[in-house]
């Protein structure tokens, strides 16, 4: 069980000059404040991109695992219904071992 620990951030009050005729927030800030704002926005964007990338990779791994499980089940089902001749002549030792000692079979 995990928990999220929040970190305390310093809260700076950024004051800018009011310029008439402009509606942009950044236009009303001085150069230092714009730079601080851009730095904060870049950090937030990088964090968001990292989270999205992590989520995408987790979903991709989950999909791969599901495909592998599906293939295993197909193979097990296919080999489970073979005749005695198949098991005596054609089956590999790995198949025989898996058939006899696999724990996920419900025989």
C-alpha cells in the first residue's frame, strides 16, 4: 500500500506591470517572472509527459502479457486433446513435462 507524500513548495508572489490593451498573462509579467513561470510550466509538462509515457508502457506490457497467456492457453488446449500416439511419438519432453506437472491444469 503506497501513499502520496506531498512536498512543500515555496510560494512566491509574482507581480507584474499592468499593460493596457494586452490580454495575455505573460505580457503583464516582467522578464524574471516570465522565466520563473516558463520554468514551472516546463516542469509540469515534463511530469505529465513522463506519466503518460509510463501509463502507455504499462498498458503495452499488460497487452503483451495477455497475448502470451492466450497463446499458452491455446497451446495447452491443443495438446491436451492429442491422441496417445502423439504423446508417445511426436511430443517433446517439454510438452510432456508441462502437461504432467503444470499447476494451472484443472484435471
